[in-house]
C-alpha cells in the first residue's frame, strides 16, 4: 500500500515518527512493501501545510527545529485547520498526535471521528479517546472500512496491546498488573538509593520525566487511564475512571522505602485488574511492596512493564520504555505496518 499521510499535531512524537520513516524508507519498502508520502501537517502552534504531491520532510523538520512556522515552507496550501486537513486533503491515513485532555478526549476525539466518518484510517497515541470510547471508535472504523490503531497509548512503543491481540491469541487473559508510569518508577528508584521524595521528583522534572505539575503521574492518574484502557480493550470490559481505586506515591517516605529494602522487597506503583468469578473486574492503581522474586520488582528507572495472567502460559511479562519521542513515534509505525499488512493481503 502507498500511504498518503497527514499529521494532526506535529510535536516531538510526530517528529520522531517522521525521522524513523525517513531513515528507514528504503528498508520498509523492501522488507514490508510499505510506501508513503506525507501530504499534510496541521499543528495549532506551528501552522499548517498541504501539498497533494507530498511534502519535503527534510525541509519541514529543518523549519520546526529552528522554531519556525510551517508558513515558511516554500510551496503548498497554507492555513487549513485540523478538520479541513482531515476532510479536504487527499490523505488516506491520519496521524493524530495532538496534546489532548485525557478526561474529555478532546480535541483528538473529534479529529478521530471526523477521519473515520470520511473512511480514512487513523493511528494515534492519544489516551483520552481510548479511555472514553475505545469500543465505539473501533466499531466506527469497521463500519467505514477504515482502521483505528492506538498501540502507543499504554506503553509507547512497547507493544502490550498487540501482544495480547496477536501473540497471546488463544489464551484467556484473566487479568494484568504492571508498572504503567515511568515517572513514579524513576522516583522510587532514586528513593531506594537514599534520595528524598522531593529531590527525586525535582530530578525527574529536570530530566523531562515529570511535568512542572506532576499530579497526573505521582497521584496515579496516568496509570489509572491505562488500567481503564487495558481493562476495556484487552479484558473486554466496560470500566470508567470511577471504577478504579487509586492511590499515588506521595505518601511513601524514605523510611518506608528503606524498611521494604530491609525486608527484601521494593515499592512500585502498580496498575492492575482481575476478572472476578462473577465476571466483574476489580481494578486499582496502588503502591505495593513487591517481593524481589516478582519480575516487576526488578524493573527500575523510567522503565515500564506489564504482566498478563493467561490460562495456557501462566504469567507473561513484557518490559520496555513507556515514553520517548522515537519510542512513541515507533508505536505509530507499528499501527501503520498493521494496516499495510491487511491492505496487502
């Protein structure tokens, strides 16, 4: 398939994917028969540009890395907003990577619905729409003969959704538990080395792991959203935010960490869900003291991990990065290659 791609949002993730596509263009074509042209970009801060014949992405990246707007691109149609870019360009696949309100799913939810309504494929790293309406959006894609891919919404490029959907197919997955937030894992790692919570948080902010307002990470809100996604997409349930118990790491002290260490245990912020005998789901995000024999206990720094509980294979754990510009950009490539496989038969 020859993709005609349009970016809605062109921040670090979109740029990360672009770099991968450019560097691997010949290899992707040879190995996967994957071909592409990027025809449009619409970004609320950087502006927009459209050329039906394709954009010179080396020039585009040079512009944005110099802090310039897309208006500086020498040719093409400029000034189209996101919805016009979705509906009025010749793009057949929309890459939705805007900054999105996780609680409302907007503006990504509107973007994704507009694209699917037009019969265009969507790949996205936005958690909000998946938390709000994952099943509805997948059904909408099918009804319009399109594809909606969102591998990157849980652990960025670490493929936990495709692992469950394809590689573990034939297993009944009864639940999961995991380290779903790299920021809190980094903080707890530093605290075990003797750093105070405040100093560890400051260091995480300096490294870009934590935002200036770290509430979403340290209070477990980011992990909670991922628990909802995994419960609904992998376990096939219908959870909302209110169904998940939540407690962050802000009350864990250095003394707590050292006491656990003396006991041969390690604190982790764990997101989990388990199907109960009556078919309901018990889900939570909660600090837990794990035995060092637990695979998740050995996962330190800003690394994420997830364990699936299966009937045939027992517990299966996948470990990898849960953030990063190229890592998250790679998750979009996973989705694009899946569409390509289906299109090529």
